């Protein structure tokens, strides 16, 4: 427990590399998370910019330029791909827009997983151990791309699970059923306490954007 709650060099910062959706999907995510906050006070999903995590909450003490250079090399030659949006569904205890599969809704989109794996491989040498939060390690077998709508509060308010799910599904917010997967972004996040309810003090800063191009 002492190690779990210890401070680490580089605290209070973490880094994430995300796939940014198209503007229409971003607007839909913002509208949905904003409504959840307005009705229930849940902020964890909306505390981030709309995104699908490629690698998240990485403890890195290297200079930002080194992170940018590593990801630039790691995703060189990766082409843009189509992201299919299966709509609102449960994932774990939360609610998401499901964007992991191809148009058939059952086959994982290999291009999405390939991109996440390439980003993870690029930043892994820069990551230093930190006791909190738990390590965010990439596993190709369990990776599932998604856009969060309701997340960590469901661990502390499971009594609202069914009500919040019904509410989110009833919101009249349209979104595209597909968008180009061509925009990757680096963010630095900050929290006063990564060992607890970090989302209550989370702030973030956009650092860099990459655009995937057809060769």
C-alpha cells in the first residue's frame, strides 16, 4: 500500500496518445458527456477531449520532443483507415461509443489495433515505473477501441448503472456511423492524486498532432 500511494518522479503528469475522431463525432461525444454531467454530475469521461485511447496514462519523464520523435518514427508509413461507429453500448461498468470493429460489428478492425501496437512500441522505451495508477500496458488480445461516455463514477455509483444507461441511450444526439481514422494526438494530463479519484482534478494539455497519410 505504501508503494501504491507513493509519489513518483514526474508526478503529477501522465501522457496519452489518442486517435481523435472527426469533428461531428467529437461534437456528439461532447454533447453526450455534457448531458451526463448536467444530469448526474459525472465528469470522468468528459474530463478528457473526445478520443479513442491508443496508449494512455503513461508515466514518462523524457522531454516532450523525445516523445514526439519516437511516435513520429513509430507510426511512419501507417495509412489512414475507416473507423466504424457501432453506437452506444456498455463496456465494462461504463458506456461508450463502440469503434473497435469493422462494419459487420463483430470483426475487430486490424488497422486500429496495429496503430495502437505501433504507438505502444514507440513509447515503451520512454516509460518509467510509477506506483500509481496501476500500469496501463498494451495487450493486443484485450485492446478494444472506444469513445468513453460514462466511466469511472460507475465504480462508486453502481446503483445508477441501469438508470444512466437508459438516460444515455435516450439522448437525441446524432453521430456518424463511420469516420476517417487519420488524426493522432499527444496529450499531457495532470491530477493531484493519481491513486484516488483522479478524475475530480484532471486537467490536460494538447501537445502535438500527427496526420496519417496515404503513401
